[in-house]
C-alpha cells in the first residue's frame, strides 16, 4: 500500500474514515463550546481546561476495567453504540441550568465509553489494511483530524460568537448521530478479533502482557508523557486568548496536519524511524516562548510550528504495532489512546491549576520545559534496538 488512493480503494476504509471524521468534527465543536460556557460561568482557567480535556482522565478507568471489550466485541456494533452514547451526552450538556458538577459527571461517563470505542476503531483500522498499511492509514486519519479540527474550531468559534454555546452543543449532538448512522450502514458485520467475554480480569491480563515487554513499555511512555504535557499547554488557549481561542486551536491543527503529511507520506520508512525524538522536541520547544506573552499572531504561528511535532506519534505507533501480536492490536492501540488521553487530561488539570497560581503563559512554558526534559530522558534510556518479536 503506497498511496492515499490505495487506502480508499480498500473495503470499509471509507466508511470508517467518514464516521471518524464526523465524530472529530463533533468533538471539537462541542469541546470549544463547552469550555467557553464553563469559562463564562466560572471564570476559572482550571475548570475551563478540565471541561475540554477532563474526559480524558476517565480513560484510565476504562483502560483498567473495560479495555478488553475493544477486541472482544463486534467492531461495527461497538462504534455505532459509542457514537449514539456521545450524541445523548452532548445533548444533555446543552440543558440550561445544568450544574457544573453534573457537567463533569457526564464527561466522566463519555470518557469511559470513549476508551473502548477508540480501541475498537483503531483495531479495526489495523485489521482492514494490508501489512505495512497502518502508518499510511493512521496518517490519513491524523490528516483528517487536523482538517476536522480546523473546521470544527472555526465553526464552533463562529457558532459561539453568533449564537451561544448551547446551540453549538446541539449541533455537535446531531453530528454524533450522523457518525452512528455512517458506521451502522457503511461497515461490514465482523466477528470480534479475540475470543472470550470482555471482563475486568481479561483487561488486566492483557494490560500486564503488553506492559511486561521493556521495548513496548518504553514506546508507551514516549507516546503518553511528552505529548500529554504539550496538550496541557493547549488546554490554556481559552484562558490565554478568551476571544480568539478558536484561532489558536485552528492554527495548531494546521501544524499537526503538516507534520502528519510529512511523516506519513513524504519521509521514507528508514529515515522516519529515527525522527521520534526530534519531533517530540519540536512539539515542546515553541511553547517555551509563551513566557514572553506573545501577541496573537505570533502565538498562533508558534502553536502551528509546535504541532507539527505530533507526527512523532506515527513513528511510535508503527514501532508499537511491530512489537504487538495481532490478536492484541485493538487492546494495544486502545491502551495507547487511553493512556495518552489520560495524560492529556492530567496535564490539562495541572496546567489549569498552575495557571490559577501564576498565569497561563507561565504555566504553558513550565509544561513545555518538562515535556522536552522527559523526551531527552527517554532518548537516553531507550532499550537497544533488536529485532521485534511480538509476545
């Protein structure tokens, strides 16, 4: 598989791509609307950051308790059901007078559902693409995520400005319903990738097996920590520029799109495998300049340059798949996604709390410095390369 055209000739890739695109558009639109609503009502950088990235914290529970379902439930039914659950939750968030505690309770439930849905979706992607096609396919999905984030944040910003956050949330709920319809009608009914019933014990057993390998463990840490800390910087966009956060998010999405195209399509595989550390350093370094409180155009340019570094995740995921047996692919990718999102939620909380004590620019710089330090430590302690033998 050598081109993006080859991807769309693959059966089921197109409906999976469209369903994921619609969910990404819904997620970005609703996330900006909810963060703006919470910020208006509380004026708290911490609560606004948590409202947008807090659901990620629930992924640690999902990864601990329910992730075995990612390979043990039929993919089509799982993806359809999770999209319907997101639609119902987003519509509930639009209810007038909803207490902040109820908002976060709903977000906790959506995070639990997302932990299973993410593993099922990425496992299906790895299943339907021929050998060696995962990185190109994931690159296409990441490009789509960038485009949909640009569209979603721009659309969400306009809807919030012209109407209000609540109609934006209802529009996002309608998008989730559309995604559920695409998954139900477009995907083929497939059996689960692994046998046995989903259970907490099965989840723990698979997690222990994945974590027992030092090379896999090192890849997971690289996927979770530097990335998550930089997303903590992004969680402060609303506090940094309350009236122009959509611009910062959109520019960051442009940078992420450029990085994914370069890594997934333009850079040869042999060279690509050596780029994880440089890209992770690129991800963090521009945010060090936020301590100077740059004006919006400069801040937007820095966000775009930094986000090109998110392409590092493609390199790391490719290695993770080489180190993982096929029957655990969905679980492994779900664990990656859940751990990454949990770290992102934790970093959002850390960034919000630090911003409460200092300022958003200071907090962003501190998290970026920590991310770069962790990247260098991981590079210095990487296991020596040996032939990958999934176990």
